[in-house]
C-alpha cells in the first residue's frame, strides 16, 4: 500500500508521518518512509541542487529535476518494496509537482505536467493521499524560525498559487483526503488514523 502526504511547506507532514509510522509499527505493520525529493543517493544529490538558494534554475529544468529524482526513487525503492507486504509512506509525491511546478511556477501547461508525472512515476499512483490543509499564514507562523531553502524563497504569490493547486487537486482527485491541519498534533493524527483504519479494513 502506498500512502502519500501533501500540503504546503510547514503544514505538518513530517510530524504526522512520524506519528503514523509509530502507530502502524505498533500494530505490527512493516512501514518504509521516504521524502521527496530524496530517498536514493541520486535523488538526494538532485535534492541538494534543487534546494540550494545560491543557484538559479530555469522552471522547466526544475520540473525535470524533481521528476528525475522521483523516477530514481520509484525504480530503485518503491516498485521493489511495493511487491512485498509493506506500507510505504511518502512525504510528497507527484501531486507536489502539479501544485508547485504546475500551479506555482506555471512552467508548462498542467496537462503536460500530468504526462511528465506519468513518466516519472512509472505510472505508480498512491492508494491514499492525506492533504494537510493549512492557511499560508499559519504555515508561515510555524516555520518563521527556520532558514529558507530555494523553493521557500519563491514569494507570496507563488505560494498562493501552490495552495490553490492543492485545493484544486483535493476537489478533483478521489484519493485526496483533506485534513484540517490547523488542529493540534494529536487531533490531526486521530483524523488520519480513522481514515486509514477504514481503508485497511477493506
Ligand atoms: P512539513 O513537514 O509539512 O514542512 P513539519 O511537520 O516539519 O511540516 O512542521 C512544521 C513546524 O510546525 C514544526 O516546527 C512542527 O513542530 C510544527 N507543527 C507541526 N504540526 C503542528 C500543529 N498541529 N500545531 C502546531 N505546530 C505544529
Ligand atoms: P522539503 O523541506 O522536503 O519540504 P517541506 O518544507 O514541506 O518539509 O522541501 C521540498 C521542497 O520542494 C518544498 O518546498 C516543496 C518542493 N517540491 C516541489 O516544488 N516539487 C516537487 O515535485 C516536490 C516533491 C517538492
């Protein structure tokens, strides 16, 4: 089973993934967690380029680098793991490309982004996507003290467009489960667990 977490920077994905991993481990499930971009040697090297605030990257190059990092993760780790009886959790997947490179950067039309996503994922689609829905203002308050990477230096209107991208996906993709990420950490965890438990029972 493949579960992904999506949402703007600072929406609480890593926090909730840690909690969910512990919860599932305690129930006896084998769980593997990866972050995007990353998760393989090649993908972590590409991540270093993508997040480095000291380099300029053309929007189409950026799209292809995120996609290249993803293809390597899928081929090297995800496809072999998903053949076994494990749960894989991803901190971001191709929906982030739709939201950031598509709605945010407007690097190429969304329909073309979807085609590139299909290639980069080797057609792998999550079973369930938790969308941690948080206002840009609240996310900014939570991450104020952290140093900003290249993506986070992209400006308010870019992030407004990214937010709208996620909103669009949550209305159009059945696998998207929007969670109120403005709640306290435990309440969010309980919302996630209750949705997942229903799915695991099936
Ligand atoms: P993301 O992985 O989406 O960037 P994080 O899990 O790293 O988000 O959370 C960003 C910051 O907000 C961290 O400092 C984290 O401790 C804090 N945080 C996470 N969830 C909540 C919450 N529900 N309420 C308040 N602060 C939170
Ligand atoms: P990261 O620190 O992992 O994200 P977060 O701040 O949510 O913990 O940084 C990854 C950055 O890359 C983040 O700003 C989102 C962006 N991104 C894209 O623009 N496109 C993508 O396809 C992916 C996976 C991430």
